[in-house]
C-alpha cells in the first residue's frame, strides 16, 4: 500500500503548491486528462478521482466499448469500495453512458484495481475541477527517486553484475520507468474467460497490440494460450490435448472424504516451457499491479496450483521463484486468480514456498514490493506460524531458532512480532513477551487456514527413484 501510493498518487504536499486550477477551465467543456474531479463511486459515495482517459460519446464504437466497460465495472465483487467497508457495494444504476461519453478514472488514495470507466453523469460537473492537479515534472521526479531506491535495494540482481555501474543503473531506471508507465495505463482487456469463469480484470497487461481493447479475452485454462475470438477458442478446446500444466507434479492432496476436489502443484521451468510461462505472466499481470517480468522467464521456476477433477487440473493460482537468488528470496510473484480467492489458496502457496526452502536448508523471504493483498497474506501467515510455535514449543526459543525451524527470515519474524507489539528490548537483546491469552486470540482469528501438508510434497524431484 505505501509503495502504491507513493508511486501513483502524488502526495499532496508538493502538489498543492502547483494546484489552484482556475475555474474557467471546466467551463470550456468538462474534465481533461490529468485533472482531478469529484466522481460518484458505484455505491453513490463521492470521491476525488484523477482523469486517466476520455472517450467521447456520439455513436463511435469506442463509446460503446466504454459504456460496456462501465457496466462491467459494476459486477465485480470482493473489492473494497472507497469509503465503505462493504465488499461489492451497490451497483450504480446510472451507467447509461449513452449521451455524455465516459472517463477512465483513478480514485485518489485507492488501489488501481478500482480504476474504471464511468459515464459522465457520475462526474460532479457542478463542483468543477478540484485543486491539487498532479504536476507532471514533480510526479516524475518523485517516481525516479523511488526507483533509484528500488534499484539500490535490488543491488546487483541475478548476475546482471555491476552493482554500482552507471550504465546498469540507467538501464534499470529506464526499465522501472517503463514499469511505472505500464501500471498507470488504462486497462486494455476488460474481462477474461478462464475455465468456467468470466473474470473482470484489474490492471493493464502487455498483451500484443492487436489483443488490446478487447471486451473479452479467451484463455485456455490448460495451455494458457490466449485468443481474441470465441470461435477460435472453441476450435482450440477441441484440439488441445493438455489437461494439466507442463512440468512435474510435485504436490498432490486428494479430496478429503470424497468432498470437494483435490489439489495439485506443478513445477514448471521457465526455460523448458517458455511459452507457457510467458502466457502465465501475461495472464497474471491482469491481476497484479507490480510486476516487471513478462518475457525473460528463463531464470524462474513457476509453481502452479490446480484444483483437480475428472476434467483435468484447473489452474487456480501460482507463485514464481528465481532459480538462484543471492538475496535469499524464495518467492518472486504470487497470485490466486479472483474466482478462487478467499479459499485459503494464498496461504497454501506461501506455506509451500517455505516448505521448499526448508528442504533446501535455506531461509527465505518474498521479493519486495509485495502487493497490498500479498502483504496481508504474508502478515497473517507469519503470525499464524509464530503463534503456533510459541504455543506448542517446549523449551527456550530464540528468533534464530524460530527462523531455522520455519525457514522464515529473522527480519520478517522481528517485524511480525513488532507489529503485534510482542517484542521488548531487554539488556541489549530482543525478547518475546507474550501471554497465552494473546496467542489464543491471534490463533482464533486465523482458524480457517489451509496450509500445505509436507507429506503431500514430493520434492526435490531428483531424489525420488
Ligand atoms: Zn489449450
């Protein structure tokens, strides 16, 4: 969240000085790109929003797309509405963008997954343009500073060598600027058909140009090939023989007592199955804001989680991992696709990443920055593991020992304990101070966890015979 806002929402301080747009501008014909206007969210509450793009009305095909998109926006569930705690919110009843065209807006201080096309009737034209318009140079400068910091954090990443060399730094900043550009783009694909689900997308993804501006993208859930037309897709489904991801099945959990479905995880090598992994990255970018990896998949392994039934192994999520990480990252990207969220799969993937680290006799940590959802998942996973250990372990525990047993990096243990206010500094050392009541309270909150079962993991694959 903090990284998000620092990169996309110009903080007010610097910006206010530049603000003060004159009232005359809005009299010349409504919102312009880059301005901030008051916009009604789908539940009717009004929020400050930045205009990202504009589509005129008057019978153009663009306007038709815009109005379809504005409507699609109101069907999504699971999103937190600005200013309300309710998920889903009340769909806007007035999305007839018919007469007045539409604007693509970013709600200031909210995640970009809430960006959407709205009909002009949802823009408060009477209130006019709001102060504090982002000043372009100011914005860019701030982004660059943040990117430099990110580059410094990355150090000499994965053999790209020359930690301090000027050329490398410039190249990386250019790359990060490109990333910034892409995350601030207008969504290009509005929804995607994946298996039996039609899913509304969250963010821009760099699909080839002739695939952008699609209302619906068709994706084969087994080979992840993407198609523009339903007819092509139908033909592909008849021909495609894949029924599970490529690579080795490393994890299999059968359905409990014949209830629900089993789950499997496949380890897919980015080098061996390049196209599959590139397609996976493109697809997942529709739901991930921060992500630089699309085409250079060789240095990564992908762990693809599937629900298994008679029809095959249906992808529900994945995480990627660098084959070798000097920074001890044990996970690069993690995603559960929206139809499968809130079923505990995120925690299963996180716990699997630590299980792999344990078997490598390593400690690990997720690559930063984490998305807002990723951060929440990790925080609650760490809390759960630590509280269980504090409750059950007989004997004296040190942070080092906890780290060795859980494969969680010491800094993540310390930050988790600090966030729970359980860490005291005593005689020059960190000491964990916790009562049984606190432990029980924390564990009650996280009772529905579904972690991976180590006995279901057959990894490393080489060791079996
Ligand atoms: Zn296929």
